[in-house]
C-alpha cells in the first residue's frame, strides 16, 4: 500500500478525532510521505520515533498496535489464544481466575518517563494488554528504566514495557520492550512483534478497554535495598572511612528534567552523601526539556548549567542522568573548570575502582562491547578479570548475565558497560542503570578525594599503567525516507573499501563468535581501530574511534586525519 493510500485510510477513519484529522490535513507533501511511507520500525530496542499522526509516528494508535502485537506474542508463548469479542474475553478472564486466583496467566509491568504523552501512552499500553487478557501493572509515577527491569524480575512478570525515547529530543517518544528476565527483547521475539503489527487487520481499532493495576512503593523500596551495598571498597587505604568520605564529597546532580530525580537523590542520601545539591533549574519533570538542546548526558552542553553551578559552589563532581535514567554523565571540577569524562573513561575508572571492592578478582567478569575503547579491556586484564566483548546493545550484556545466572555463577559478574554512558554494577537488573551507577561513581569519587585525588588524577594514573587511549564518537544523521537508502549505500561502499585492508572485520558475516550485526571495524597494527554502524534506534550512522598514542596530542592528530577521510565517505 502506498503512503498516499495509508494517508487516506487515516483521514477517512471513523476512529480518529477531528483534531487528529485537522493535523493530517495541515501536512505538506514531504511531511505526509515521511509520516506514512512505512510502519514505525519495531527493532530489538522496541519502537522509537517522532510523535504525531501517521504510521511512521508515535501516537496512541501505533502504541496500541505495538501493545496488541506484544500481547499476541506473549499469549502464544503460553499457548493461549487471544480472542477479540468482549464476550469471549470475559470468558477467558473467568477461566484465568478459576485456574489462577491471582489473575491471568501472563503479567506485564509498564513504566514511563517524563516525556510529553508518556503517561497517556503507558495507560493505552496497559489497557490494551488488559483487554487482551493480560494482567497489566502500571507504575503510578514516572519511573526509570532500571527500576522497570528490576520490577519485572522482582514481580516475576512475563515482560515489561517502558514508554521512553531515552535521550532523544522532545519531539520523540517510544515503546521499549523487556522479556521475563528484565532484559531488552531478543531479536527473534522483536521480529514476532513487528510481524504481528504488520499483519493487523484493523490497526486503528485496537481494543483498549481493559482495566490495569497500579504498582505501589514496594518495588521502588526493594530496588533501593538491592543497590544500597554496591561499590563499597574493602581496602583500608589511608585510613579510609566510607561514611566520612561520603559526607565530605560535594556533588551536583542534574536529572535533565527526567525520571531519575527522586531515585538518584534518595539513593545518594541513604548512601551518606550529605552535601548533594540538586540542579533546581533542571529538576522539574518537563517533557519539553527547556534548558537543553538534547537531554543527553553524553553531551557536555547538557551538563553546562550544573557545571556552572558546581564551579560557583566549589563542588567536586557533577553527575547527570537522561530522561529514563539509564545513562549517566560525569564531569570533574578542577581548578575552576569542568572536565567532562567520556563513557569509556568512566567505565575504565569503575573497573579499576571495583577491583578494590572485592576480595577475589580471579573469576570476576567485565562485559562490554565491540565498539567500547580498549582502555577498559586493558584495565580489566590488568586486574586479572575476564573481559567479554559482545555486540552493541545492553540486551547482549543481559543475555550473558542470564547465562551466568543459569549456571549459578552470577557472583562472578563485576560490571557491564557500554561506551554510550551506560553501566550496570550488580545483578539486580538487566539493563544499564543510572541510579546505582550514580551511587558507585560518587563512592568512587569520595574514595579518591579521601586519598587527595580527583577522578581526573585517577584517570591519569590509569593511563600510566595501561597506556593512553583516545576515544571519540561521531554521528552522521540521514533523515526521512531518502535517509534509509543513503545509509545503506554508505555501508555498502565501506564494505567494498574494507575488503582491501588487513584488519577489516565485517560483523554482518559473523565474527568473534557473535551473531551477525551491521557493524564494520578497521583495526590497525597498534590495536587502534575505528568502527562504523547504523544506529538501531535513530536515523544515523555512528563512527567510533579508539586511537592509541604516545601522548594525547599525537592521538588527537591521528584521529582528526582519519575523521577527515570518514567525513568524505559520509557526504
């Protein structure tokens, strides 16, 4: 069906409101095409896109469609046939009640962040799932991703959903799905949901009449208890006292208008950090994200207000989380200036610090990805840890954790992290966790402060032991229907070019024992490398640089020269 036919179906539908139809009528031809040329893709991280009317948009109709498709997948797994009529749904509810007094045989937990329409989309999701015969449990307030992941495990649910677009700009939202382990959905299950969405007979008339339950404070309290003991050092260096060190650290926290505010401040308060200041200018729950261009703690600009506050107040550290609080950024205040640490640098520092928080390092495992800098791997090996590299996406880290758990070896897990500012310390969840990471990072900063060091000093000390590694990332955005074709063309050209070089790895063909993935990697003689991959959630190609150098300047010069050549390919 062409995009114009889809558009006509929508504008003539009896299920759309007059306001929605008016918005459709106001669209120009280019906007109309982009809104209807496809169904919003459902990938392994779920569905993410610009909000508005259209099949390629996030709205109550596409959210309902995704929820219904998820229900079909879950019920089929249980051998339960979903029924459409109210009469048969009532029969199945009675049947479930007879078999299982606590409710239906399938349970899904739903959370949402502070984005515009997130609460509405979460309610639509819960009502669709409930109308399909599933027990839907919805958090009553905006809730971070790691708490949802924990809740699925804690409540022994069959899956989870978070309404979020992570760190994207305010016009975006999304539908992120989790399995029964609290891990992001496996590709084969995501494909089933995608297929169910595509084959829906009446995509604009999904039943959303079900009744859901609300989740109280028990889950968040259990989460806090589960993470409270993380990152406590066992060494006695310089007479180290955790309570005293925590009280002496002066930190500024910005939630970037997101869902992490109450959780991060509470976990740090309970952890003894008495001099924690909240960046009030960015503390309100506001889906417009008015103080930043993009609510992404990977960008130094997003932390600028908090850093200015920290400099003025003489703080030691700034931490900031994104709207769904799975990512965390870190800036160190030194000599009246802020130094923004990269995700790779923080990951390596955490490995080095966590080595001091365990008595037996021999069997400990660090799980990271093929696009994460070598500084982390080198640090892990320095301490005798096993370093496991997997594909990009925290679901792959979660999968390895699940395998370890199935073998009774969860105690061997030390840290899972990605270069994109996502860390997990502890086995309470299966996704990156900005809440527990905030606690461990602050404990790490307090530890080094007690030794007379800043995190930048600790990083320089680490470089002296494992060598200097420069890590940078670039993104090239290709929007609209034409953008997809442009990205495919660029990746094809790079593949052809790569075959001319030694040290070229095309992960789409399968490599290093990993599943096929659309990632290209060019490795140099000194172990420096660049990697290229299309984003799984946004219309852009990401380029990762990991450059080894005898000095920072030498590494930067090499990286800039390579980046110029990459830029020409992206034109």
